[in-house]
């Protein structure tokens, strides 16, 4: 098989732990290399669906596993029969500043990195990952929630489902978290920085999606506003609120709901 990439480094399976593997790949969209942590259930050869998990500001490819233990959550659910076997791809956001926003800017296409390069690299490294056949999903937290909801809405025919936890819903909210000026992230169209605008634009093609937020989260009003506007527009979705703030204990707990939700689609 011809590779999509000039270089693709894959960790040696002899040294993998708890089903976690690592990829480093060079891509034009990043003008350099990007990292992806991958979880694969053990002893599975059947075609696997792929869930892309996007991290928030300040983080990188390792945080979903090593701060949120998501690979252990997935393994527990699989072993209990609560979900069918799945693969998880946890990419870096491109490592721009405090966070790339998963948008094209600053000479890099952090959006293309996620929707094209991560999928191709993960499938090339582990051939039993078959998102076209078994399903492709995307979820994220905070800035990653913005990325997941926005990209899921923008590419509704690519993803079978998408989800956000404690999500930024409008690009302007990035200023609460990053020291880079908001002008760095601005897109040619303001619609590109709005989750709601993308959902409305593709409303007739959207798969079912969900999002949630903690009751002590500063982004709660923004998430409630998104839910209200979607409800007014008659766009099917699932929105939930739970105890907790903008913190890893919340995301570690509630990513389980998203994995079960994806399994049901």
C-alpha cells in the first residue's frame, strides 16, 4: 500500500502498555510532525470503528489517556459488553501556542490535520481500524469540544456521530484561555468560528450529536445558549448538565456517556 506520508513512525508493540500505541507523522498541513496516541483493544482483528478525541488548551496527544484514563474506560466498557470494540485516536492539536483551535491559520491547516491526516495515519498504522466500514466519530473537551462540534457539523457526511464536553461554542470564547490574540484565529467568514452557524448550515445532513457541561463550569451559559437555539431551530440533539466544573474528573467520568452514545449509532 502506498503511504500518504513521507514519514510515519509507529511505536514498537512490544513496549505498548494497556493497549496504548504512539504515532508520529510528518504532514504538510502542520508544516512538520504531529503526534497521535492510539488505543487498540487487545486480541481484536475485526474491523474497528474509530473515535477521534480532541484535547483542550495547554494539552497534547497524551492527556486523554494519562489525565483522563479514557483507554481504561473504553476497555472496561468493552469487557463488560456495554460497547463493541472500538479504537481511539488522540491527536495533538498541532501544538500552536496555548491551542490551535483546530482551525486553519498561521500557515498551518489544523483542521485538515484532524479530518484527513489523523484518519489516514491511524488507519495506515493499524489496518484493522476501518472507519469507512465500521464508523468514524469525533469528540472533545473544551477547545476540543469546539473542534469536535464544529468539525462534526462542517463534515456531517464524514462522521457518524459527534460530541462535546464543556465545549467552547464560539471562537471568541478562546480568549478566556489563550494568551495569543484572538486575531490569530480569525477566519475569513465569521461562520467558521461558530458551532451554531455550522450546525445551521448543514442542518439537513447532521447525524445525531450530544454535548454536556458541568454546573460549575464558566462555559455553562454558552452551552445552555447553544442548546436553546438548537431547540428553537428544531435541530435534534442531546444536551445534558451534570455536577462538576471545567476539570479532568468531570471529563473522565462523562466521556463514558459519549462512548456508549457512539456505540448506539
